[in-house]
C-alpha cells in the first residue's frame, strides 16, 4: 500500500519557501491522477475552459509562449496546436508532472523546463504570450510572480489565466470556501486517503486576492485586464491581461531557455 500523503496545509502556506515546498510535494503526489481530478472537480468542464483560454489569445504567426505551472501539458499542447510555427515552453516545479508532459509530447516546437514561475529565466521583453491554468493561486509569492510575468512579456504581450476565483463579499467567500473544502476533501479521501490533498484548493484560495484586488495587482504592475469570463457561478474565472505596448524586440527561441 502506498504511503499516505502527510504534509499539513496549515503548516506550509505562511511563507513563500514553505508554500513552494508544499506545491512540489502535493503536485508530485497527485501527478498520476491530475488529469482525472481536474475533470472530476470541474464536472468535466475543465477542457472546455482551457479551450476558451486558447481562443482568447491573439492570432500570431510565430509567438514565443510560456505556459506557467504547465502540469501534464494540457494548455501547452493546445498552444502548440494554435501556433504550429510558434515556440512553446511549458514550465513547472514538479518533476513528476514534467515527466508525464514530456512523455506525451509529439510537438517539435514544445519544450518542458523545470522552473519556478516566480523565477523565470527568459530575457526581459522576449515573450509574446504567457498562460497559466490554476497557476497564480499556487505562486509562492504572487506579487513577485506578476512582476516577473510583466518583465518577460514583450510590450503589448498578452497573458491569460484560468483559476478559481475569490468573490469580494465575506459571505460569498465562506460559501465558496466550504463548497471547495468539502468537494475537494471528498476526492482527497477517495483518491489519497487524505482530505487535505485537494482541500488545498480552498485553503490557497482563502489566501488569494479577491477579484477586485487581483485586478489592482495587475494594474499596479503595468498589466491591463482586457477581458474576463466566469464559470460555475463565478467559482472559476478566465482573465486576460495585456502589457502596455511600445516597440517589441525579437528574441531567438533558445534565448534564456536551459
């Protein structure tokens, strides 16, 4: 019998270092079941939401795209399909996730790289598009991660993020928290014998900015929200932002990619 996942959420979300460690451990634990659980938790709507994310991106001939917290590569591969002449990098801190993604990769223009989303190595102003499926909520340091995204984006570059969305009112926040806590806990017990594995969703969202504050964080760092779309009664949201536009630089795909 596999050992029971033991890290407690409450002990690992109070500092960036602890959250980074928890993310590595918890996503390594769930990697073999990740594709299944994203479908189960979303009542099989997750794939449709990710297609909407790709559809919200601009038509570009050969963009450099960075998919943050790429997991098993679902959004990364959709990017490769939309931009066959583009250069696509999927980044994640979890080795087992990257191993699964790499084993499924059939696209010559896709690379997977082990990176912390808050410590990207891409040259400033070199990236056309940034995407993230359930990424920002997992950032060990959200504000520095948003700043890093702004730094690597070209002027006029676009970023699109799909994630759970925190409403503004306390009552709505508590209702959402307990829905996610109970639903995630059910699947955690069923698949891992531990409700905390997917209870992490509710706990991380409780520490995440609400919709208005998140938009303020984007704006404070030079990123303008250009569109948004909510799903599941507002429990998830797709947000698209753009960096203020000036002249863009062209950087080779190899630049900044280990």
